[in-house]
């Protein structure tokens, strides 16, 4: 089988999504050309403004500022010939069917014979769009729906048209997973696909019950954010971020395309939402929507007063107590009988969500796992709807929902599907329930997923957690040294066990012993655990010693820390740091001493000790000095001090990188180090790097003897 290569991507449309999709391709070192309409005076003005604007967005769509220069600028009038050199063309213009159809007709003659064409539509019919394309192109057309912001949101929905080439889609999925680092969910070609279909219904249900129970918008956001395992933006803040006009458009899509849906009566923007849109209060982009900021005060729209007031939403004490119940079954049982309006609201939104998901599962998703992942990856929920239902007791919740439907309390009178009462849950060791195939389905068997040694799991799925997996070689209170025979039995994995992987004396002592054992028993070591990599030294231990006046203990602690760093550097087997998330202070110093670093793009690395009035003491400053000496030795007419100011500033300002690529610019990583986009592939790649170093006949570096330094001129 020929290799599948995407050597260049074209993105059509330089709006918010198009420009950021192009930016993420650039982050992944995929050449990209960004198209839009030609401007009046300057044909490239529209796209140039969009690319320039990428550097002003927060969080940044660009892994490093210079990635903007990797985006080629083009317009439809002059540059359509460039499409012939693109392997993947992603359309990301406004959600107007007629506009998309016109654009497709315009680009079709210029496409390469092998090019894949995909629409980033958030809910328009992929099959309808395909009818505009030439017959020969329809097998290479599909939907690729990114979520905003594309760099940070893990989900991509892949939507086949009826004529899409299945083999080609498999290759495209593999590319999206590894090259762009995405979690791919195959969606059916139904309105708004999976995540937006469920997410928007969840918001509509919240809106309905907000008004029914007379709750404030700020009150509802307090209830529907982290308190129930969802994003901080909750319900109404999410609406503001998305854009109230955009939300209304998505709701209108449901209204227009699902006339027979049992919930059709609720597919309408509430009067208050229409009123805000009519006034131009569209949310975050107009700085006024459900919420607004007046000076330093956050204000919220009050439906009763029809004006804004100070936002002060709080969860009532009795409801907060219910939400603290650890047992999900007990929590939902308490919510169901709670008489407080907030408790009644929470039970109602969950009940109607469960009802809706069960009823529509067969229509919108292949299986329950895909629906749950779509909500976790696309909306930031800690659990998908089916996971939440199953955790609370599948049968008990099913009977409670059924009872409310029969009593006329639910938003729809449609009965739950029969399969709901035939199962004990939708997720299990055998897979996840497919309502269309009436069976449990396992995970995708595409080879790309073999690279994910510890993929994300749904509740009830059979899998050993990393801290229980493999064969333990050594363990203490701070670390575990283990190996995973299914991956590479000769390379050991060293994992920290502390909270946030903070580095205390148990970690330091355990690390030194683990390295010593690995030198005797293994071919290499990968320092890996799930993010964060390490938040630095355990300052509680240091603070306690300071308070007790035990300065000799602090001296010993610093000395042991430095010895641990040197153990990593001079180990007789290669040690590879597998970095994801935060790597701060001592965590940064540990990775700097390893033979190689493999980091996810979303790695945030820095020596932050100056922020708490300390100097990095685990060897990081020394490593920078050694690097400066090496650079000076190979650069004509340069002194070590010439290379010190940038790293000195990074240390003095406690600078933390905005990505792994930025960390390389700051000097925390080397050019030879590897950056991966998918965090779930990190361990696989790090093990391969350790194996490659071992097979190359690894020898630790010789200790430095004569190290030129700046001397007095550097003071």
C-alpha cells in the first residue's frame, strides 16, 4: 500500500476558523496556503489581515510567532492555480449553502486529481454539498469539522458522504490523529453531526428549564460548569463565546432540517436571545451578550428586570451538599427528590439529556463511545452523557427517566428505545453499544491507534491504568520503575507518583535508585507519566525546613537534587524524557539533563524559581552555561557570555514556553529533540527514541573538564 502523504494543505476562508486551522497545520510543519476573496485595493489584504491577527489572539493559535510566516497568502482571483499542488483542501467559509456551492464550482477545475476536498461545516449536509462536485471528485469529498480553537480542542468530526472512499477516509483519519494530534469521531451526515447536536440540545434544555424555574443566567452557569464536570464557561458564557448569532443559526439548522423530531418545538431561539441579537449584543465579539463587563464589574442580563445587574450566581447550600456526594447513584437519587429550584433544574437537564441521547444514538453516531468522546473532546465535559448515566446506575436512571416521561415532566413524550431496558450499561469490556447494529462494538482497528499505548477510555471499558500496568521493577513512595512488554520489554518506564508529580525527597531518592537498577537490567529508560510532567520541587518540604531553621537539611536536599539530575545525564543507558503539560522548575531541570526529550506540542516548560524569589538549583543554570561554552567554541569571534543574555532573561523573568516549539527557542530543548502533536502517542515515540539510542551504542557524555565562562565581565 502506498504511503499517504499530505505535503501541502489549502484552507479556503480566512475567518476565525479558517485562519486557525491554517495556523495549526503550520504548527505541525505542514505547508499551508490560506485563501480568501480578493480585496479592493490590495488583493491579499483580507488574508494578510487574518494572518497578522493570529498573533493577537489568546490563547495563541500559533506554537511560535514565526509560524505565521509559514502560511502562504492567496486569493481566489489570482491564485487558484496553487490548488494543483495541494493534497488536502479544507473549505472553511461561512455557513451559507449557496456560498459553499459557488466556491466548489469555482475550485473544481483547479484541483489535483488525487486531492481530498473537505468541508469544515459545523452542520450542513455533506451529501448535499457533494452533489455540486464533479462525479469523479465525490469519492474524495467528506466533512472535517474542527472545534474552536482548533489548536487546543482535541475533537475532529470526520463525516463521510455516501460516495466517500472508505480507504481514503481511513488514511485521512490516521493523518489527523498523528500529524495534527486530533481525536477523531466518525459522525453520520445528520444536522450538526454529533457534538453540536448534543451540545446545542443541552444548552436548549438548560434555557428551557432556566425560564421554567425562574433561575438567573449567572445562577445556571454556577450550576452547569465545573460543579458538574463541565467547562468553566458553563452554559450562557459558552453562548457568549460562541456568538449568540452563531448559536441562533445552529438552532435554526435544527429547526429547518428536523421537522419530525420529537423535540422540534424546542428548536427555536428564545425571545430574549432574539432580542439581544436584534440589538447587536452578540456576546464576546461585541463585548456584550448574556454577560458584559462594566469597568471592573461583570454584569449579567436579568430577564425579570430586562436589564443588566451584577453577576453573583451561587449554588444553594443544600444543592452544593448534594453535588459533593461522591457516589453518583446517591447524588442523582438526591437530585431527583430535591425540591430546591436549583436541584430540580439539575435533575431536569440531565434527565432530558439522557432521554435525547438514547433516542437519537442510532441516528447520529456509530456507538455510545463516539458520542461520549465527542462531548468530552468537543465541549470539555469530564464525562460523556452515557458515562454519567451509567455511573449513576443504568437501570435506576432508565426507570426514573421513563417515569418522568409518562408523567409528562420530560421535554418530549417520545418513549425511550427498547434497548435501554435490555442492557446493564452501554460501555463494558466487550465494547460500547451500537444502537444500529444492536451489539457492543470495539475500538477502531486502524494501525494508527496501536501507537496509543494508553488511549483515553470510557467508563466501564476494560483497560489497566498506567499506574497498574506492566511489570514493576522497583517502587518506593515517590516513583515506580516498570516495563511494558507489549511495547518494548527492554526499555524501562520511570513514573512519578506524587501529586502533580512534584519532586520531593522520595522522588529524588527513588529516581537515583531506579536509574541504578535500570543500568543493571534494562537497555534504556523513558521518564513518563500522564501530564503534567512535573510542577517542580516540593516547596512544602523546603518551607518546613526553613521554618525549623534546618539549613543543613536544605543543603542536603539541594545536593541530592543535583545528584539526581547528574544521574539522569550520566546514566549508562539512555534516558529519554517524555514531556507533556507543565514542566516547571525542577521538572524542567530534570528534562534538560536527559539524553533526549520527546515532548507534546502542548508542553509548557520553564525555570520559574525566580517567581518565588529563588534561583534554579537543580542544574539548569549549569546546563545553560555549558551550552553557551559549546556554542562559543564553534562560533567565530564569539564568547560564552554572548549566548547567556537570552537564557538569563528567561530565568530572571520566570518565562514559561507557550509550546514545545517555543521551549526549543528558549533553549530548554535541543534541535534533535522530537515534538509530537498527539499526547496519546508520546510514550510510543519516546520508547522508540530510547530504543534507537540504545541500538546506536549509547555512551553517556564525558564530564566537562575545562569550561570557559564569562568571568568578571559577566557579572
